[in-house]
C-alpha cells in the first residue's frame, strides 16, 4: 500500500488489526479519501463504521472466530461510542456466538449487557 494512502488510513484510525482481518483495504481507502477531500464528513469514526458495516454485510454468516475478532476490533476502537456500536452490531447478529455474548455480558457497558439479556431471554 503506498505510503500516502497508508498514512491516510492511520489518520482515519485504522490500526493494523483492521488490515489483518481484511476489513479495510486500499480500494476502500481510496474511496474514503475521495469523500474526505470533499470536506463533507470529517468524523473519522464514520469511515471506520462504514467499512465495518460493508465488511460484515459481505461476510455473512459470520464464523464464530470472525465474530469474536470483529467484536474485539470494536472494543479496541479509540472512539468508545463507535466501538460500542460495532460491538452491539455483533451481539445482535443472528450468528453471534456464545463467546461474544459472554464478553459483552462482562463488558461493564450497560447497552451491551442489556442486549445480551434480551438475546438470552428470547432463546
């Protein structure tokens, strides 16, 4: 990946884990750069959530290992609100494994704990 696009990825908050999982790639970064350059959206977490959503949608059903890794990606995000949204998306996914539900239940984050309680109450 050319240095300038890699530097832009770092500016958007993409850590090595995003690349290792294959969530973000050069094609996405080029599209993101074009949007960034318009000045319409300067919130870096929007770009991270957008590519996360695209990745999840294109990898359905999620394997248990991928679901855990994506949950942990959200857990490590620099923006707690956006990271929490990523984690909640995995918790609410129909293929969410018990390991993720256990992590969410122990997270100390009220919205995740409630989501797990609701998931477990219905089945």
